């Protein structure tokens, strides 16, 4: 049994209740193929980089799950037929990637802290950069 | 000379030959981290070559994979629409 990551894009006009309903359906699908959900991330509504089935926005779901190796194409076929999903991508994870994915909850918090710091520094850094630019122009 | 890159980072970004992922000590580039990938694609949506961005071969390889995955799931464009 291998681990997989499914990134799914749901229809953009879904509210939280509908997302949860779709999620329950997807969990059932995965369990139907001998898998189990390990972790679910809701990335939320995002703007798509290109139109998918005439949608400009989509609700991103990220599911880490296990699945029987031979059943993955069947699972993908089911995703294709599942009405709320407009696009999906299934990735196979190796042990290292899985470990990272399972630990990413803590890592993300750290990353956010890091981002805040980074966000603070460019503001402090830009006046210097401008000053340098002025000097070079002179 | 190496320390000069840190003072005016914005200006010398594309000319400095330091891998930004090595500088951040990133061993892994995540495809859904659009904020990190966006500066490394051109206006038309092409991947910026390492000869321009200064990335090392190892990270450029990881980067291409990450960008291609992001394109596949509509986080990044294949080509810019107009
Ligand atoms: Zn590097």
C-alpha cells in the first residue's frame, strides 16, 4: 500500500457545508479502494491560472491518503466522474515526502512566522536600496 | 564581494549568481508555494533559465518539477491568456 497526495479543485460556488459534503463523498471513494485519508488540507478558494471547464476560480482541497497500488487508475476515473470536482492531480509520495507532509503542520506555522519576518524586513530594506539607487544615479 | 548582494537584493537579483534556494537552505521546493515560484517564471509564463536566475543545477531541477506540477493543477499558467 502506497501513499498518495490528491489535489482536487472543486466548483467555486461551493460553501463550507457543500465542501464538507463533497469531502465525505471523496473519503468514501478512497475507502472504497482500500485506502484511508491521512490528512486533509483545505487550501480554500483560489483564482485559477487558466480557465478550467469555464471556471475562473476553484476551491482547492489537498488530501494525503493511502490506496491500493492497482486501484489508482480506477480512483482517478471515479474522480473524473465525480461532479463537484473540476480538476484533479494524484501524486505518488515516497517515504521522505510522506514524512514531510505529515510534519508540515508544524513546518507551516514556522514558515508563516518566517514570512512575517521576511515581510517586515523588505520594508526596512527598501529605503536603503532607494538610498543606494540615488547615490548611483548621482 | 559576496556580502554586497544582501544590501540591495532587489536590484541585483537577476545578476547575482547565488542560488536563492541554497541561500534559504531549502532542501525541497513545494509546488503549491506559488509565492516562491512566481518570481522564477517570466511574464509569458516560461521558466526562467538558471543561467539568468543563478540557481544551482540541483535546485533548478526541483524547481522545474514544482512549476510543472503547479501548472498541471492551475496554480501557474502554461501560457498567459489575453
Ligand atoms: Zn541550490
